[in-house]
C-alpha cells in the first residue's frame, strides 16, 4: 500500500513540475493517461493481498469507480477523434503548400487557400463538436475532488483492510487527471467546486501532491482566461497558428508577384517555405502525440475490462 501512495504522489509531482506547453501539451497528457492506467493496475494487484471478503460493498465501490473511468475514457476518445480529423485536413493544407512552392500559379494559389480554409472549418467543427461532447458526456461525470475531514479520512483509510483508502486516493487522483485530459482535448472547463481550498494540502502525503497539481492547473486555466475558448491542446493550437501564418505569407508573395516585385517575391516564397515546414513539423507532433494518447486510453480500457473480470473471478472463488 505504501508503494501505491508513493507512485501516486511521485507521478502527480512530476506532472506539476511543468514542461514545454504546460499541462495542455501532449507530452503531459500522455503522462497523465499513463499514470491513470498505472494506478488502476497497481490497485487491482493489491486486492489479492488485502484478504477482502468475497463480494460485498468493496467490490461494488470498485465497479462504480471503474465504470466512471470507462465512461470518461470513451468520451476522451471521441474528442481525440475530432482532433485526428483535423490532422487530416491540415495535412491536405500542407501538401497544397508544397505544390504551390513548386508551381506558384494562380490555380495552385486557389488550391492552397481552399485547403487552408477547409482546415480552418474542420478545426472550428472539432471545437464545436467537443464542446457539445463536454456538456453531454464529461459534465455528468462530476469530476470533482472529494475533500474529507482528517477524522473521516482516517476512518476511511481502514475500511476493508485499507482498500477504501486506496480507492479514495484513486478517485481523487483520477478526477484531477481526467480534468487535465478533458480540459486540453475535449474543450472542457473545470466544473464549479472542482478545485477545493488549498487547505486540502494540510494532511500531507498524496493529498499535498494533488493540491500542488490542482494549483498548477488552476493557474494555467486562469492564465488562459482571456483566450478564445475551445480545444486547449498546445500542439493543436500551434498547428492552427502555423496554417494561418502560411496563408498570410502566400497572400504576401502573390501580391508581390502581381506588383512585379520579383526580388521581394522570391524572399516571400522563402518565407512561405519556412512557414510550410513549421506547419508540417507541428502537424507531425500533433498526429504522433494524439496517436500515442489514444493508444494509452485503449490499453487502459483493456485493463479495466481485465481488472473487473479478475476481481469478479476472485470473489466467485
């Protein structure tokens, strides 16, 4: 059990430590999903060592918690599917830019503009779809941290030979991790009351790590309060910005060519190439990271199925 709490605290501390892109970067999101999966697997393995009574309330509580995790992961996968569709549209824009660099004709210019406009529409559709998904699938999950008084937490920790304490820790950690994942990938704002007061850190241990990560997330949400809503994933926004920047450079280059400024046009074509390369680089990061996150969620769903079956079989025997 000590190993479980140590793993939980260390994983949360590593996430709150930051990195490029903050908690909305795909690197952080993949780590959050991996931690969520690892904690569940570790808790499932511990059950066999706690000498729990066959069946009973502890199994019902485990089933309820894993059902919540299952629903959340399915919603996250739907949100990531919208991001993947945007990747396809942005890839068409990048290919059109490459064609324009080879042949900057009026026809190629129109194709570039259409492709970039199509990717912009796909991004807007993805954000609208994910906003509706957040309201219909994420909000009902009530992803809030469960604060208990010290006396209640102490009494809970001994329930079912310590299993209830483990499940309480998993519930709080998973709520925060799911808030991070949903906030970046599914355009989901933290619900009212999602962040308890800083006093939750008073108990030390894993709750101190949860409080530190909760504070980091709240700071990032506040820092982006003035930004346009929608999918907050760092790489998604960088791809969108790179596509718009490439469009502006193409317009400048076409205008320069139309005015007969050959030297200036050549320089602007170089700027288009630079922006096209930037778009392709960020697009590759977005596509690869999204694939990795989806794989983590798929593996976690498999783990949930196996864990539920394993504990059901344990009780039946």
